[in-house]
C-alpha cells in the first residue's frame, strides 16, 4: 500500500499526546513523520487496539523486524517508530478495518506496559534540531534534491508534483523523510534505517547515497528499454516491409518466394536418394521450416541443416571399373618399392571385382617421416579411381571435430568425417586420417575414442554425426590412417586397423627414388632442363646421401637436391656457368652444399680405437641409428655404478643387469672379482641431449664393460643389438630392418643379432639391402663377447687390477 505525503501544516501540540500509547505493529511498512499511510488492519489484537481508541486517536506505529511473525512481541519490533493519529476508520465486509493515519513525530519506546489484548508502552518524543547551515550541508541538500527530481522524471508512476514539493521543503530532516517516503524502490530495512538515523546531516547523506544508486539503476533500465524498443521497432518495420513485398509479388503473379524455396528444397530432398529413415527426418524438418517465419532465428538453423542433408552423397559412388594392371602401373609409377602396401591394395581391388558389395578396408601406414605415407594415399586414390580426402589429426583435442556439434550450439557444423564426404561428393572416397598418433585428449573429449565407430567395419555402416543426428553409411569408404609410432594409439583403435609398416629406405632405394622422382621434380620446379643444363651422376647423389643426410625417408635428400638445383639456376641467371650440362659430382656437391656434415665410414673406427667402447643399434621414430656405449673405471671411488647420457628407466635397469652379469662371471672372463670394491664404473651413452630408453642395448653394455675391464678392443666394423638376462641369455628385439639399414649406412660390416631375430632378417630385408654385410646370430652373452672383442693378447696380464 503506497504512502501519501501530507501538505505542510503545523504539527499537533505535544501536550495533547499522552506519554503511554497503544502500539500498532506493522509489516513491510515504515511510517515517517508528516506522511499519510493507509493501512489494512486484520489481526484481532490490532482490531481491538483501533476499537479501543477514544476521541483522541493517537497510537505508536512500530515496524516488525521479521514480517513473517504473526503475533509479534516486544522483542520482534524496532525500538524507534512514529507517533501517529488516525483520521478515518472504514470497516470492510470481511470484518477487517481500513484506516488512514498520519505520522506526527519520531518516538522511542521506553518500556512495554501491556501485551494483552494489545501492546501498550511508554514512549518518548525524539526531538529534531536543525543544524547550523554550512556550505557542505547546503551542497548536499541541493544534490539530493537534484538527484530526486531526476528519479521522479524517470519513473512514470511518480507524480511530477513531487519535484516541486521537495524543492519547497526547508528542513533537512523533513526533506530526507519526504524522499524516503516517496521513493518506491527502498526496502523496509532501508526505510527503517533512515527512520532510526537521528543525526540530520547523516540522514540526508544516507538518503543521498541511496538516491544516487537508484538513479544509476533507473538510467540503466531506461537505456535497456530504449535498445529493446529500437529492436522491436526494427523487427516491426522488417515485418511490415516483408508483408508489402508479399503483396507486390502476389499482384505481379510471382507467388511467394519462401514457398518457392521450400518447393525447390523439397525436390532436392526427394532427389538426394536418402534412406527411408533419413528421408523421414528431412521431410519433418522441411515441414517445420515451411511454418517458420524467415525472420525467426531457428529458420536459418533448420535451413542450413537441410542444405547439409541434400548436399551429402547418399547414393553417389565413384562407380569406376578398376583395371588391376593399370592400378599396379600407377602405384609403381608413383612410389618405388613398398610392395606390401601395393599387394594389399591390389588384393582389395581383385576382391571388389568379384564381390562389389565388399566393405572398405581400414589400413594404417606406420613408418618414419618422409617414406611416402601421405603421398601413397593419393596414389591409391588414383589407382582405384576414387576421390581423395585428407584430414590432419595432429593436435586435435575436441571430440566434436570428429562427430560434429549438436545443432543447439551457435555456428554448429558436422564433424570432419562428414565434411570430408561432402567435399568428395561420393560415398566411397579414399579417406586419409593423417598423423593419428598425434591426436590429443583433454576436457573437451577424446577424438581417438570418437574414431572407434568410424573405423569399425561392423559399425560404420550407420555412423551418426551429432549435427546430422541420422545414420550415414561409411562402410564403402577406404579409410587410411598414418602414424610414425603406434604406442600413442589406443589398443581398441589399433585393433580395428590393419597395420602395414613402411620401413626406411636403403641407400640403393634412395638412389633409385632420387633419379626416378626427386631429381626430375626439383629440376622442373627450379626451371632447369635436366640433361641440358644439369646432370646428376650416381656418384654425386650417393655422396649427398652418405655425407649430407641421415634419415629413413627422402625429405632431406630432396631438399639437398633442390639446393643444388637452385645454385645452378642462379649461376645460369648470372651467366657464370659454362655452356652445356653441369655434372654433379662429389666435388661440385661440396662446392654447392658446403663441407660434409656426416662421416659415417670413419666415425665407428675412430670411436672404437680404445677399449671400453661398443657399437649398438637403436630404433627411432625417424628410422634406425648407430648408438655408442662407453664404459670407464674410476679408481678409489665409492659410488658404484654411474650412469649418464639422459637414459630412461628401462635402459638404466639394463645397465644394472649388465654389471651384475659381469660381476657374476668375472672369473670366467679373467677379471678381478673385487673390481667394484675400490672403483666406480661409469657407463655413458653419448649424444646426451637426446633421450634414450629401451632394453635392446643390453648386449652393447656388457660388451663395453668387458672391453674396459679386460683391455680388449671392439673388432672393427662390428655392431650389435639384443636384450640380456641375468642368466646370460640374449633375447629378441624389434626394429631389425631399421637397425640393419642404419648399420649399413655407417659402414658396419658385421652385425650380432639375437638368434630369434633371424626370421625378421629373412622376411624384411632383401639381398640388395644386405649387400656384403654379415650376420651373426647369438643366444648367449658369452657368444657376443667372443665374436665382438679382439682376442686377449696376454690372458692373465690383460685384466685390469682392481
């Protein structure tokens, strides 16, 4: 119930108001002096209070601390209230009373004298004395009046007369009370706080703060309201113009543009060849679209969804009858060797001719960088007559990149698989998922898990993208994934793919690839006529391979060949080259590329001249490599075994096992059994900036230790690999082909391998790859020591004393 402000009149004489008054508790209402307040009286005690008043209808009005209390006692009321006089009482049909009372002055309850049938108490009047006028007080007063007048102007429910009334009030206390009474947004607690404030300047400052806050809120509301009205006005204007446009089209006989769009979209949906379930969903969305206004936000979402649905190749296939002989020619023309991959593709094409409904295979090419995994996918697409789509998975963290976003999100799109199918415009492309081993995983989901459905031939015939929310048949797609290593790929995903390893190339293979593919391409790219302006010799290309590159693939080799071609192009442009073709020989290579970066032939011999050094073979994601292990002995030490070279936990355990075997067999090896008592053994693996781990260097560590402790040097051009046990057995290891190729590149002539790896050599390595290299298959560490080290010149004295 609102509060009315009484016109300014002289206050009632204090003498006619008794010191003991009936007290009327009120909820959610604060009565200020000089204000009129209409009240509805419903409590029995309050009705009894009003009815007990005589001619002098004076009472005290107190606000409840908690409005939920139905029968408030003295403790439930604020101590400061207002003495009021009732001017009129009206009885309501429901026996309630409706009264008009006027606040006279502030009061404080000294004590409660009665609680039945209603509250009574002794009260004292709170006198208010106007403070001495000061510039600060006058400025505060003027600011409060100005802010109050602005608020009245912004709130339509407040009368404009309030602005003039406020300006005419001279007393600061009455001005603060008037503003607090008139401001409808103040809470009961805030009103009571102002009523209880007896210091007039503080009361005025308090109401000024609340007025300033209210003005900011009202201005913000007005700004928001203006923006909304502008938007509504724009929307109404657009609606009006569209209606006019419809009427114009109708008069011209052109029909409704939206109806034509819907009709065209319906024709596309029916012609797309969708399965029955998908067609039903598309027609349902089309029906919803026809009932929407183009101005609705949902209209464009649904329209985009239908555009995606009609753009997908639901039934369109490549439909190319593949000639197996021609496909083999294309694969051979694009890539040298890689027989396993080519055989698998040709097998698939042969089966497809006999059974056209065969599902597409899921292949995974694993190999070091630069061996042609990605380019092989394009060749397979050419050989099979299909479109080629490639999606890079490296660094992908969001599952929605694979499955798409739901349409509830703004800017939602299908995942990369459906987008790739749309770009291919056929339902059976060659789909390459590149770098599947570099897929990330975080709070947005696991893309590798989302690939499980797409790469499962038993499930991908009904792949459901989150955006489309209808099944799409991926069973005809020929999926190819690539990876450098398989370790990061989850087991469940690895199980769904047929893994085909692409090992590194030998020197002979690199030579053939260079002359067949790399040299013609680089000569063409650099504008040089091959044979007329430049001629690469086999000797020169071999020199580049051996002295300037160390890799499993051919990317660096192509870069170096490109550098030679660019240098030649510059000399031709500067006219500083003789007429005729420039022959690329080793001397010219050094002139164009600078001094050799690698010395594979001499490095092994130089580093194994002293005892305590053994040559191992390691597998890396970029191919094989030669690994040196050095062992040293420090006299008078107390640390036992020292291990350095940034080695991993598995490799450290191999070092411990190697040392334990040597100590256990010291007498057999003619080594002092107490060699570790007063000495430290230090095993170091050079290239300390490169992390190393794995068990395959076990035999190398044993050989290095025995070599140092016996003084026997490693035989020239010998390398080894294999895991050892404490009992002296040599266990098989992986990466044999890569390790052997690395050994050959380093001019290793003899390789010691575990006996169980003999099958890997026969299966993975060709005769031209092995060349004149010899293999020794060992089963025990004793065999490794006998074959790897030079015989002891003086059996007893060769041993190093402890």
